[in-house]
């Protein structure tokens, strides 16, 4: 995929779990209408990763080519161990570090 984050309206549970194990940030829109704010030439920044915690929202700042911005709230379903996976780059990296 080439990305480190996948943002969508919803996930199949197994797909979301597989992304988490691979260290990819799996996020959903708190407001599905925000999906329509994204344009082909936008730049997207994820905010709140320094305080990434269970049940705490992250934010996405969309910067359009004309310089205007739109901020959207993002949901996640990460547990503390899954957050460790993300910070380490994958579940396998966590296992390797513990050996």
C-alpha cells in the first residue's frame, strides 16, 4: 500500500486487525461526511499521536491546494498493546524486542 495510515468510513474487523499487526494506523471518520472533504491534491496530517491512547480521538488536518484547511475528528479502536505495536512498527517488532 505504501502508506502508514488507512482512514476509511468503516473496516471489516479482520482487515482492521491485520493492519494493526502490521503497524499501520487504522482510523475511521467520526463524521462520515468528512470523507467528502478530501480532494485528490490534498495534504493530510494526523494530529494527536504523541498522546495516542485508547478511547482518545485523533485529528486529521486536510490542507487543500488553495491553502484552505479542514479538520476532522478520527476514531480508533486500539488497545494498549495494539498501540505498542503501532509505536514499534508492527506486532512482530514487539515480539522481537521482548526476546
